[in-house]
C-alpha cells in the first residue's frame, strides 16, 4: 500500500504522483509535493488559556491555584514565571518557580504576561 497523502480538499485516498505534483482523481485537485512535505513538518503551536501564542523565553502568569504533586505547597494565582521553555508532551511548559523549583505546567492554566 502506498504512503501518499490524502487529498486536502476532499480527503480522497486515491491520490497519485504526476511529476512534482500530487493529483486527486475524484475532485481533480492538484498540489505540489513540496507543499505537502512542509505541512507535515509544521511545528506545534502552544497557546495559553486565552489563545495567545507562547514562545521560549516568554513570561507567564498562573491563573489557577495549582497543587504541587508530592508536596504540600501550592502555586498561587498570580504567580509570575519568567523565561519559560516549551516542550512536547502533556505538560508543555518547563519552568523554574521561585521558592518551589523546577516544574512543568500545562498551558491551559497560564496566561501570557
């Protein structure tokens, strides 16, 4: 079975190569092979609770009290965290919080400062 991409217009699985293009025989849509490769290699975008895009080195503010697993401490609402690092996974922010130490946070509990 071939590993050609499905048609981006009609999602047909019967695409074929024609020179430097992919062609869909069902809807006659054509797109460049290079464009298909670029769309696969896109980087995931991390957004905060309000939809703002986050980048490495940004500052964020915690919007909800967060319990620290394995400890009795809590990260309070309004805690500002500087110089974050984005990582892949369920917890997509890696940071260091003053008084607590290194932590991983979910982007849904922070806002960009």
